[in-house]
């Protein structure tokens, strides 16, 4: 009996040992797979960051070339978009719905990059949309360079993107002090739209002072613009100018704005100002309080003076402007155009729909690029309004 019990005990021990080996073997295999997946993610993030850094260096180099050129010329240099941040485009789950706003936590450099194609409804082909062409219009002092993340994300999602340098901005070879009107300032945009095929439409996206520029373009080319997106932008009414927006109550942010502004007098101190410059030491607090350090570094060497005359010019807006669908994207943590000012503009001149970007400073293309991308794609996917005469 004792021998039988001993044999049985050894058999049970052997079975337990084999089971443990199988268990730990599975666990080891799982741990190895997790390690390999982590390594793949890390390599992917390293390659993405390397591409971003290369694009920043390229943009900075272009600005250096521009500063070495004759700033009183009148020739626009196209924005080179040869380098893009590429994300995986396969194996994405169907997106069930796009949120109205992003997380309130600013994105960290260590956060994983969400693949851009995840934001497009896989049941809707890009070519079946009303238009798949975005035209990005920068704000005062910026240039096409500021959109590099948005360009990459939209292009990876299958959209066509054009980012323009307005007169005296970015690498456009013109002195901002010599820009004397809004039509002159917005000429690169109006020239682009004028050359556009009459059968094609675009989605205009205007940031900051770019809001007034796209409003001016909407009045001139209503049949070539499907939608207009105002991104923390001046959205004025007929007879108003951009300065009207800055005269609104800024919830304490106006003090910072006044401190950061320096007027330039290209025609002499006895003449009106010709441009507005921004104090570089205050850029972080005013414009980039939620943005990554490397983007602030890029902006600090790229921002140029803002032509003053276009800011003062009143817009004449008619039914042409009103015929185009407008959307507004508010930025909650904005120190340049406070959320309350953005809300006042939307209340007095209501757009079709308002979106809110939580955790975004004045420049969501830096601070919340993924969330901004999601909203732009959602706006692109909004179906056209059917003509009542064609309704059954």
C-alpha cells in the first residue's frame, strides 16, 4: 500500500511539474511577444520623431534662406512638403464616431501616435466626399511651416493639402512693412483659388488672422469653397475688421497681448504703424502654453512681423460669404484669443457647428495635432446640404 501511495504521489508530482512548465512556458512566450511589440512601437515612434525633427530642421533652414534673401521682392516660394510623418494605414478598426473635443491633458512626446487613418470612416471613400482638398491659411506672423503636422496627418489619411504663405509671411519674399491692404496680404490665397478648376471645391481652414483672410476669399470665390473652418480665428461680420476682435474683453489675456506686441514704423514714427512684431520671450506664454518645446523652438526662429494695415481693414461681406457653410473650432486654453472672445464671435455671427478643443493653446496644430486632425476629418465628412428644390 505504501509503495502504491508513493507511486501515485510521484505521478501527481510529475503531472504538476509538467503543468507548471507549460504554464511558465506560455507566460514566457507572452512576455517575449509583449517585449517584441514594445520594441516595434518604440522603433516606430523613433522613426516618427526623426521625421518630425527632419521637417523642423528643413523648415528652419528655409527660413534662414528667406532671411538672407531680399525681403522686398514679390515672389512667393512654394512650401516644400517632401518630408511627411507617415503612420500605418492598415488593420485599423472602424471608427464609431468622432468626439467633439480632445482630452484635456496636453499630449506628451512619450504618448503613442494614433494612426491617422483610424479617424476616417472606412465605409466612406475619400474620393466620394464633397471635396478631399484642404487649403490651410496661417495666422498673423506664422507661415505655411506651422501646419507641418496637420499636413502629414491629412495626407496620410488620403486628403490633398495645400498650405500657403500669405504676403510677407513664412518664406514669401516680401517685407511685411510694405503690405498695405488685406487684398495684397491675401493675394497668394486668392491667386490660388482663381487658378483652381471651376469644377473643384476646397475646404478653407483659417487660423487667427487667417480667419479674416478666408472670409475675404469666401466673398470672392463662393462657388469654389465647400466649407470654411475658423480655427481660433477672427470671424468678423460685414463692416468689421480684425482689430474689432482684439478690442473685445479678453479675460485678463489682453495684458499679455499688449506686453508682447511691438509696433514697427517702416515709414517713420510720424506715420501710422506698418507692422506688429511679437516679443520672442513672451511667445511661449502667449501662443504656445501647451505646445511641445521643439515646436516653440521652430516658431521662435520662424515667426515674422504682422502687416498692420490688413488688420485695420473692414471687410465687405454679402450673400456670397453667407452662402458658404462655416464651422468654428474653439481652443479652451488660449491666451491670445480667449475662449470668451471666441464664444462672443460665434454668438454674434453663428456658424453651422462649433467644436471645442480641450487642452489646446492658441496653436492646436502644435499642441493638439491629433485632436485637430480628427475634427477636420469630421467636418470634411459632413454631408452636403441638399437643395430644397431637389428634395422628393
